[in-house]
């Protein structure tokens, strides 16, 4: 979701998204929650962070508390590594009526915090 928002703020940003334990595909609840704010992430690819460990980045940002603890060290040139933490919505269980509100809450927090990051830091 963070990747989708950053790209929506500025089409010229080069944004990559990866996880420490990625699912096989983008979570359908995340797709649905983002579609509600007119951002389509349905073609996103769930990739492992190991793919990017040797690359150079201006920013490496962890978003889930578990990722902060398990994120590998990047060997490439990383100017800034920071954590903008959110509840891991993938941990939500139950019916769609129970799970989707969790994704909406996290989506809205991601939008707010990453817009502040974009506006004030980038």
C-alpha cells in the first residue's frame, strides 16, 4: 500500500516494495482497500527483500514492526534507513466484514504518514 501511495504522490519516484516473508500475491484485502481510494495495486508483485540487498537506495523504509526486527542489512549504498511503523494488516483474521476495516485503518495511516514523509523529507 505504501508503494501505491508514494507512486500516486509523484509518478517520477522510483519505488520498490518487498517483504521479509512475502506472500505469493498481493493480498486481496489490500487491493480492495486501495481500490476504494482509486489506487490499483492488483498488478503488484510480492518480492523478497533479499532481491534488493546489494542495490543502492536513497531510503530504505520498513513499515511493519516485524520487518523492522527481521529486515536484513543492505550492503548497497543506503543514504537513510528508517522505520515508519504500522500494524500488520495481514495478521487480521475473520470475515471480510471484520478484516476489511483493519485494512482501511492501516491504509489511511499509511497515506497520512507517507504523505508527511513525501512532503517534508523528499
